[in-house]
């Protein structure tokens, strides 16, 4: 892949960062809504993401990857602008819905575009390396913007959103400098498009065929379970931090002056994001050194064990945070590369979106159960329970239908 095109792709990935708002988003919304309303907004967003994955993936397959990505950027910017002016529950409903649509329009099309451009112009074997480093660029951008966002929040809570509008809006200009895949480019032959693109009626049967048959069936169950567990556990980083380290955070000072909460959270999240950036950057190297299944066995099992350890050793909490933030970043480029290798070009974005839908669907009952456990016992108990769920579920999956054996046989 030419260095110029790589640079453009990495720049686009940088503009997708939402680091300005990540460390203060919950605090911002809770200024105007109750905890119950905040929970309802989160549930709405999760539901819309799940319901929208396949339809928006279809848009990418039918009308082109860049079209889908452009819609994602546009919805992101509109949502961010809305958060600047929203002051009550119902406006937040609208802007959460736009945010969910932005996520779904990008989830399958971004990776499908990269894979197809590499396949047509260069070498698809470079997908994991370039995709991983692109994600790393986005996370390093987030490291800087998270610290800045925390500081901006102290000045005016709206400023991080204004800054994010500027950064994300730049992505639209960068996107239109990127080439389309030949299948979806301006020079694509009409008959070819008719042959390769799928219809709405094709989309769901295609996904069912891909995921209900070997080798992908056990693969998506195993990896989807892990991504769901890690995503659910990620929701509890702030509560677990408060439970275990509240006294330390309250005493954090610089030159004898207490740090504002927004600054502390910005620094904390920036540190976690550094871990994710490093993990994503070296995803291709890790896959080359240990193999896909070496990574997919060791990383999830080790992460699940770390989810349990803080129940017996508080010192294990920091390694647990590192594992939560880094494991998915490390594995996602490998997983999407494997999925791309096993699906045809027609329906690729739909299939990748369907995988995102699967693990997000698995996440919903886990988040609910973890919330009940956190109220009944402690936040660390809830996270430990998630680790146990993965270890048991993964064990059953490997006993019933080993994903590694099926994938190797393909």
C-alpha cells in the first residue's frame, strides 16, 4: 500500500477519535438528566446499535463503503452539535439516536473498505497490520484529546464537544480524498455492480448462512462472547476505580492544589488509551509471532482471570484495567481480518456489521446482570462475575464445537 494512501487512511482514523468527550461524557449528560434517565438513554443507544447493524451494513454493501462512512461522520457531527445545546431528556433521546446511527454506519463499512482496497490494489495480507496501526493512530489521537478535553471541561462543559465537532468534521474532507474500491468506484461497471451488490432480501439470509455454518459459527460465538464480556466490564472501570481508589483520587494534587475531577478523568482515560494504542499497533506483529489462535486463546483467558482477581487482591485492579482496555484493541484487527478472509466481497460490510450486532446483543443481558450484582454486592463482584461467565462459556464452546479446529479446516 502506497505511503501516501496509508497516510490518508491514518489521518481519517485520527479524525474519528472522540477523545475530547470520552472522559467527561457521563458527567456532562448527568448535569441535565437523572440516573434513571441516563440508564434509559444508554439502553436506547444499545438497542438502536443492535437493530441498526445489519441495515446499515447493507447500505455499505449496496451504495458503497464511502457513502456509509460519510453518513457516519455526518451523524456524529450532528449529534455532537446537539449535545452542545441539549438541556433536557427528550433532546438527548434524539442525539443519542443519531450517535447510535453513526456507530452502525461505520462498524462494517470501515473495515470492508480497507480490506477491499488492499485486496484490489495491494495485498490483503497487510490488513491486520494496517488496520491495527490505524486504530493505534486513532487511540494516540485520543490520548492527547482526552487530556485536553478534561481541561476544556473545567473551563466550560460545552467546549469538549465543540472541539470534537471540529476534529470529526475534518474527517468528511479527508474521506473524500480516499479512493473507493473498484467495485464501488465511479468507474465501476454497471453489470459488475449488479452482480456483486446484494439486495435487502439477500442480506439476512446471507448473514445466516455465514454464521450458522462452519467454520465461522463457533468462531463468532467464542469471540463474540469475549467482546461482550470485555465491553460490559469496560462500563464498570469508573465505578470500580471509585470503589477501590477513591481516597487516592481525592488526594491527587499538583503543587499542592487539588486537580479538578475532569482533569483527573482525562489523565486516567488517556493512560488507558495508551495501552489500547500500543496493543492495536502491534496486532499484526502479535498475530505473525503467535498465530491467530495463539492470541485468541491466551488473551481472552488471561483477561477473564484478571477480571476475577481484584476480588482477592486490590493490586490486580490496575492490570485488570489494562487488560480490559487493551485486549479488544489487540484482537479486533485479527478478528476482522479472519472474518474478511471467510466472506465474499458481496455482503462483506453486512457480515462484519452482523458480528458487531451479535456481541452487542450478548452484552445487553450481561450489563443488566452486572448492574444487579453491583447493587447487591459490589462493583468488583459484578466484574468478577463477567470473567466467570466468559470462562464457563468459552469452555462449553470449545468442548461442543472447537472454533480453532473448524477454522483450521477451512
